[in-house]
C-alpha cells in the first residue's frame, strides 16, 4: 500500500519546481522510518547508512526520545528566553556535567552554535585577554566544514560554499589541517581561538595525525588561546567515545555541539565552556527565540541520559571496529583506494575508474542502502548507532556488490 497518494516521481518533480536548488538529493522520497531503516512512499525499504550526518545517532523514532517529545508537546513547547521554563536549568546543568564544563549557551542549529562560539571567542579576547578592539583573530583549518552562514563560509576553502557570497568576514587565518608547525606559526598576540573539527566530516572523515590534538591543546594553553572543538558531527557517541577529543585524552576550552543533541527529533545545539569564557555575555548581546526551548530541552535531557549509560558509545566502538576491518579488506583490490575514520564513521575513497561517489550512491540506493558522497570520489558511511551487526553486514555486502560492478 502506498504511503502517499502521489508517487516518488511526482513528489520529486514538485519539489524541484518549487524549492531552491541548494541541494542535490538522491531520487528517493522517505515516508516513514524506524531504527536504521527508512521506507519510501511506494513502500520500498532502505537501510540508512548516513544517519542525517550524525543527527540520527540514536536512529529514527527512538521510543525514549519520542515519548519525551510527545509528553512535552502536550504541555509546553515554547516560551522564548523572556521567561524561565522547568527544563532549562536541568538541561544546562546536565549538559555541562556531561562535558566536564561549567556553563551552556543553547542554540538551535550547528551553524548557530559555531557563530555563537566565534562571537564568544572574540568577546573573551577583548574583555578577558585584552586584545585591542576589532583585532581578534581566529585560526581555522583548511577543508573545514562548520556551516554555511556568511561568517562561516568566509573561512571555508570550499569554493562551492564561498563563490558569489562575498564580501567575506575578516578575522580568520586558515592553516593546513593536521600541521601543528603551521598552526604554531600562525598564532600571534591577537589570536583569541583555534577552531577545529577533531575529525573533519565533510572533508571525507579525515582523522588528524596522532599527537596533533594534544599538540593543539598544549600550544593554545601556553599562548592563552581558546581551543574550540566543533564536535557537531563527531561528538555524542559517533566515534565510540562521547567526544572524539577523548581518543587522545584532550579536553578543549569550548565544545560546540549539535545534530545528535536533538535526538533526530528537533534541532538542538549548544556551546559549552567555563564560566570565565561564557560569562562574558550580558543580556541583549546575543540570543535566540527558540534556543533552549522546552521541547528542545526535554529531548536533549533524554539524549544526555542515554549517553550517560554508555551503551551507544560502546556500540559505536564495537561495531566501528567491525566496520573498519570489513572495509580494510576492500583496499588493494582496485576499487577502494583508502579508508579512514573512527567508530561507526568512515570515509571510503573510490577509484574514479569505478565511477564517482554520486554514481555509487545511486547504485547503492537501487540495492536498498542510502549513503551520500563528498568531494566527488568519497563515500561517507555513518549508520545510526542502533544498527544491528546483521544489518551492518548486509549493507556492507551491497557496497561490495556495487564495487564489483
């Protein structure tokens, strides 16, 4: 039985006619989903190997998260920050404790959280470090992806994101990712922060060299510079730890969180740091109507409770080891030229002779597996952390079959 009165083709045609073409989605129309599986409007099932770029770490429609959302929907959804609500203090307290920090500034989307971190670092630089007004500098890494707002694309090296959006926001210096010497050379008396992804997601799930993150931590501490870790994709269980930074025993000054914090139910993001750093904000200087709303906090509190149990981190670690050992077998056979990642997160480089990443994504869709390409020849694999080993193996078998041609 059809889940919709219109076919996928009709719905796709209507979307292409009426929506701006800022995305190039696969030609599938999802009608429902549970766990790691999605169903389209014609009733065809697909295994989700993308998990909403880690927004769906806990899968589709997790019963605990849906129950919290439903309960809150019947009571209170929005107050704005003009008033307090009963979940706000608990959300900030629990998230701060999960991060080993003191304060939380809730927002909605990942890009908003990055913008908030940028503003916070500059304000901290002027009010605490004593950098001359309007001279603050933030150092970022090449091939980064922190969002697509005007400020954020100003320090992107992705020309598709940057082109025709200038003039660009000043105050940023780009250095190669993983190059500690280049980073050290870039730090000067006006530097207020280093903003990095502990693992670069959009760039192809790039893991930095061993010792890089500890080196960044040591350098920033020595030079009185904030280390801001964008864990929007890498955090909250994806890599087998609560935060990707934990793999090298690094604690940044600032965590930037999003995606999975909303449990795949509502957009929730946050900047988490010390009282010294987030204490620079005063009423009226920064805010969000929906940031920290009752529905978001209720769902976010349940996400935090689930993470405290450790089950999802353990699943990501164990299934991630299986994922990477299975993918490693594919290298050297001609089709796969490289595999990277941590936990249930992998970037797989495809030899161009076997097609583009987009080509392979379409072929996998025909076999009932949904992934997405990046940078032309790389496939990202990031299933929900609730996926079973049997389903993971089935998806990998479809991947091997497509590569075999």
